[in-house]
C-alpha cells in the first residue's frame, strides 16, 4: 500500500516537473520567435509563462523538501467529491445569473478581471462548501 | 449508523489518534465514525474491526 502511494507520488512529481518545464520551454519558444506580443489577444504571454513555470518549479521543490506526509482518507475524498459537485452547481447558477444581469445591463468589466474574480469565487465556494460538509459528515 | 468504536477503543485503552494511525485515517474520521455521522466503506469497517480485535463487523457497526 505504502509502495503504491510512493509510486503515485513519484509519478505526480514527474508530471508536475514536466508541466513546469513545458511552460518554461513554451515561453522561451514564444519569446524567441517574437510571437508573444500578440498571442490570442494577450500581450507578453511568454514572460508570464516563464514566470509561472519558475514559480511552479520553486513550489514543487519546496513542497518536496518540507511537506509532511498527509493522510487523505476515504471520508476526505467523499467530502471533496461532494464539494466539487456543489461548486459545479454554483458555477452553473452563477453563469445563469451573469447572463440575466448582462441582459438587463451589459457588464463592462475587463475580461481578465472577470476571469480572476471567477476563479477566486470558485476556489472560495469550494473551500466554504468543503468546510460546511466536513462538519456534517 | 450506530457504532461501538468508542466502547471497544476504551476497552483496549487506545486513543482516537492511535486508532486512526492503525487504520490509516485521520483522527477526525474516527471522531465522526464514533458519532455515527459517516458510513464507512466495507474495507475501512473491516480494518477498524480488526484494529479493535473484534471478529465480526456487526459487533462494531450496527445499522439503526
């Protein structure tokens, strides 16, 4: 059981390191070919990709060095799945609400701000629902 | 679900933390199991029964 967990952890680590490296490589390639100035409507993508890649590498390395062994049991998985479902329903309801509000009065908020708020909202909703459900189950 | 985890645990003189470590779950899980708030899987019920040195799962867990 422990051996299987170790294998999974190792595999996850390799995947995370590969993804971070891929981000950096992608950022360097975009920067080298000067494609980053206007990429899908975003500017300076390459620098951000390199930055995020390096932050990811640092976080993964720090986690690997200092993280204590955490137990994830079946109850936590059960609560997490329920919290995910609640969050998903929340997103659907929120999208519906946004559509109605946008129909009444057009939303003039910048797309990047909107996405940032949305992601913060999703994370917050997940955490709150997880905390409430962990008191219930 | 009604459980006798607390009863057998006290009989063996072990803490929730120790039992949690024995079966590979968190202390909170043992707490909610004792309170009967959470229904464990068959595997976890089996592990707890074994850790509490009981023979049958029905001795520890009872459906209300």
